[in-house]
C-alpha cells in the first residue's frame, strides 16, 4: 500500500434531522443526514414526508408548482381552442352573409330582368293584337268572297246536273231501304237486344 495517498480514517459523529445522533467511522469528522434508522418508514412502519430545510418549498419557488403549471397550460390550451372555434364560427357566419347578399343580388337582378321582359311584352302586345286583328280581317274578307263565289258556282252547276243527279239519289235510297229490314231481322234474332 502506498503511503500518503489515502485520507485519514477517523471517528465520525452522525446527526439526523429527526434529532438522532450516533457515532461511526469515516474519513470526515462529522456527517449531517436527512434520514436514519430511527425515522425511516421501513423501520418505523409509518409514512413520513421529509422536507429538510424547506427543499420542496425552494424547488416550488424556483420552478413553480407542477400542478399550477399543468393547470395553467390546460387553461391556455382551452382558451386557444375556444378562440379557434369562435374564429371558425365567425368565418362561417361571414360566408353565410356573403352568400345571402349574393343571393339577394341575383334575385334583384332576375326581378329587374323579369320586369323589363314584362314591360317589353306589354308594349309589344298591343302592336301584336292590332296586327292579329288586321290579319284576321284580311283573312276573313277573301274567305267570305270565296264562299260567295262558291255558292254562285254551285247555283250555276245545279241546273245542268239536275237530270243526272236524280239517278244516284234514287239508288242510295233503295240501298238504305234494303239495309233497314236486315237490321230489324238481326234485332229479332238477338235475345240481348
């Protein structure tokens, strides 16, 4: 073993935060500890929260409480989400208003076009009615003249056809008379009639 390289091994006093003190050997003359066999939950059977010198409080002061940090983060996230939802709703409302305005604009345009068409039709209707009346009168006048001419022509042809016209009329009357007795015989034979 080399000389003068090892620390001196001496008696050491150990002091615990619970107040327990005992002696052992170490390279240091005195040790301060947070937990010992008198206060450790394994040996005592009870749960003990160890906060020596306010270390937990110092940590909370320095970095903040984790619970508060998480709560603040959640609140911030909820506020952000609510803002996004509100912005989306506002955007939809604007789109609806824009569509409604466009629809009203188109409806007004079509109404104006319909009014113009109705006015145009109303202005053209009297002219068309007058034109139709004139056409009807023009068409009726030649028709009346043509019917008068046809009557006159028929009257002129009638004396020449009187001799030959009697024979076909007599033949038609004879045929009709022959058909009537046949119809009466068929009616007597048919019980349904």
